[in-house]
C-alpha cells in the first residue's frame, strides 16, 4: 500500500469512528453512549492494519533497543560477578593479596567500561533507527499532503470546466428565447 493510501485510509477510518460515535444512542442518565461494539472493533482492526510499516518498525527498534540495553546490563552484571569471584579466588589462592585485589579492580573497571560502551552503542543504534523512521514518516506525510493538493487542483479544474459548460448551455438556452 502506498504511503498516501495508508494516510488516507487512516483518515477515512477515523472519520468512520467519529460517525459511529455520532450515530450512537445516548443513555438517559450520565450522558454515556451505546455504540455498536462489533463495528467499533472492526474499524479498530482496520486501523491497525492501515498503520504504516515505518511506525511498526520504529516500535520494533524501540523494543530491540530495550532488549539490547537489558542484555548489556545482564552481561555487565555477569562480568562483574565473574570478576568478583575471580578476585576472591585469587585472594584465597595467592599469598600476594595485593596483586589479586589490583587485578580484580582492573577487571571490574574493564567490565564497567565495556558495559558503558555496549550501552552507548545500543543507544546510538536505536537513535539512528528512530531518526530514520521519523524522517520516513515525515516524508510520507509530506507526500500525502502533496497528493491531496494535486487531487484538489484537478477537482478545481474539473469544476471550472463544468461551470463553463453550464454557462455555455445557459447562454444557448437564453439565446433561443
């Protein structure tokens, strides 16, 4: 489906929803409405299908970003746990506990640095995908606006042609009188 078609279809479906609310019966108490549930759910399902793929992709990018960040945090925790275990083992095994503590601290700093790097990379990747999705969505809206403008111009031209034809016909009828 073209971006213009999806945009127009969503607008049509929103109009349909509005029409359902307008046609709904008002309850005598409380001002609530009774709407046709099946029709409302059908329109909502159609709206879901009409959502442009760029928006779905942006949502997937966000979910992927969250998963990457979660994985990075888990990896960092696991690395920190391994570093702590290694530090304790070295302290127990070696008589030179100072060396073991320094190595453990270095592993801990390396792990933290790696975790920060992985998180920064995940954020950068997610930001790039979000930016691309936003640009694509903006372009689709611009394309839809341009298409609407072209259709309206063509419609204006046709109406002007019809008016000219009507005026000519009216002139011809007046000349016959």
